[in-house]
C-alpha cells in the first residue's frame, strides 16, 4: 500500500528514527547554538552600498556562509549523511576564521573581493595569534581541528571507510543510510561546538564586543560552557550593567544612513570647509 515501510527511502526511515531525538537536551543545545549565530547575523546593521566598506562586506558574507553551512550540516545529519555533515563543517570553520580576519583588515578584504583571493588556514591562524585573538595553545588546537575536518572533506581512508562493510567474505559497499545513535550524538556535539566557535568569530569581528547586543552576549556566555564542557569564567560580566551600557551606546550612535546628512550640516566637514574658502586667484592658463 502507498506509504508502506517498504516504499520509504532509507533517508526517510533515518529521519523517523531521528525525530524523537530532537527533543534530547543535546539536540536542543545544538539547535540553540545554530540559532544564536543566525540571530547575531540578523542583528548586524545593513548600511547603504555607498556606506559599505570592504571589510564590512567581506566579513558579513563569510559569516553568512558559515551560518548557512551549519544549517546544511544539521540537515545532512538529520537524514543520516554523517560523513557529508563533517565535510561541510570544514567550510564552516574556514568561513568563520577568514570572516573574522577580513572584518578587521580592510585592505585584505578589498583584495579578497577584487581578486577572488584565498587565504591559507595557517596564515589566518598566525594573524589571529599576532592580533591577540587566540593564544599559541589555541593555534595548535585549531590546527588539529582543521586537519581533522580536512580528512573528512577530502577522499581519505577516514572519509571513505564507512562505505565498506567489514566482516564479510567479499567486498560489500555500504551505500544505504543506516541509523547510528552514537555517531548521531557525536556529530550533534561537533555541530554545536562549531556553532559556538562561529559565534565567537562574529563577536571578534566587531569593532568592540560592547557594540553587540548585550543580551545576545549573555546568552553566548551561558551556552558556551554547557556545549564546550569547560570553565569559561572569562566570559562573565555584570550583565545588567552591560545592557544599560549597550542601551546608552545605541542612543548615542548615529545610523550609517544619516552620515551624508551629518556631513552636509557639520561646519568642519570637507564640503563646508571647501565652500568657505575664498576663490583661487590662479587663472586657468598655464603658470
């Protein structure tokens, strides 16, 4: 009969096994972390093209890709494509780290836009160390993570061996989707950790963390220790004070689309200073 178990694809059967697990606390933390990244990207101001600087454009584009790739990894995981989900996480990592760098480096951002440039991971990590964003110990950790994800992004034994069924008398290829609860939750943790990593990359892309909504930063500081399973006291703030400071800052900062209006009215702007100068006595002829 239509819709019978026999007619369901292996992907759909996997999805049915996963749906009850989405209410598990590990799954909900993953979803919260991914949504937290999407929220901060949505909060980022979108100035007019005339007011958009290369580092703004490059940073936002990279972080937007990180967010979409994370959602893609969740979808792949839900349907049982475990290896493919890990392969996508490599792109998430690269976009987040490059976006963090380009947001701080206008000249490099313009080069990235005009020349379609790429940056090697070791160069990006070295920049982060030199900028004080990460320590030498963090650099080694990120290098190991990059290598781990790289083994899944390329055709290595690690990424291909799950498609060979061992314990058989002859070669059997395992191409159908099979549910594995242990591997499922391992990947849930990896995606959640990567989402937190991306959130910090966005935070470090800002001119100052206080320019980001204090409520969002508070949720990040509370969620990070739960997902990363380590003490993160350095994230603690007086959040009531931070929220008041953010509200005061928002009240003082002018929107980018008011820049031209401000420059037209301000007596010290270049246009008004030039218009106040007496006419030049030089003629138009040759000197």
